[in-house]
C-alpha cells in the first residue's frame, strides 16, 4: 500500500536544541482523494538503548535521571527510571550504546545483541531507536557511571521481578524500558 505524498511547505520553526519544522503536505488516499495536512515534526536524531541483564543475579541495570518533559506532564519529581540510552550523533548504533553504557552505568559491555529498531512516537517525532541487550557482570564494571558533563544519573541494579513490579505499579513508565523488560521476559533470559 502506498500513498502519493506532495510536500507543499517546509517551514523551520526552531533549531534551538533539535530541529522543529512545520510541514504542509498533500496525501492522495486509496480512493484517489487528495487531503491536505499541516503537522509539526520534531527531529531530534536517532538513538540507541540497551538492557543490561545478569542471569546469575536475575537482575537488570537501569538508570534514573531528571526528564523535564515528564515533569511538565505530571511526573511530580521529574525523575524517570529507564534503560541506558543515547543519541547516535555520528556513531553507529552499536558504538553509541557501548559508549553510553560505560558513561551512564559504568559497565564496559562485551558482546551485545541487536534486538530491533522502532519509531517511538511517529506522529510527530522522527527518532528511530535501535534496541540492544547485553549481559553484565561485576568484572565488567569500569567506573561508577552517572553520566558525563552536566548529566546527573543514578545507576540502579534491580532484581528482575522488582523491575517488572515497578512497571506494573507505575514507577517505571519509560516506553523503551518497558519494551526491553518485556523482551527479556519473553526471551526467558531472566525469571519473573
């Protein structure tokens, strides 16, 4: 199934932190009818995320940090528990996630497994996130983690059943993290 798309207008609204554009476009539907839309699109670049898990401990390593978007949308503290993640910038997804893992969690991961890639908010955000998983062990701990520059990240090692309970009761509300935890459950890497 394909639609004919005709971009009428592409207006730059902001290029402060990332790029926000306003598009006016026409789309020809299946019946041949032309429909005009006007939408804002936020281009923040693509990213990668990783679930660090330990079969022996039946645990995962997650992070907690302040996220302004959640704060202004009802998260009283603004703190969000999530899987390690970052923007690709000029790195490959695997290089990015290895760098982010050591910066955010302190773990220098070995072999990583690419799981899938997906758009997390395709109605208005261009970002494609690449999902990975890797086993961690205490011997892979290179530093305390916590981020770089102006980041202030808490490193959390949680038992897998506790992490799943935190999803169920709303303490973990990050989409990519929930997807990774559910993937670990389905794959049978850890015991609920």
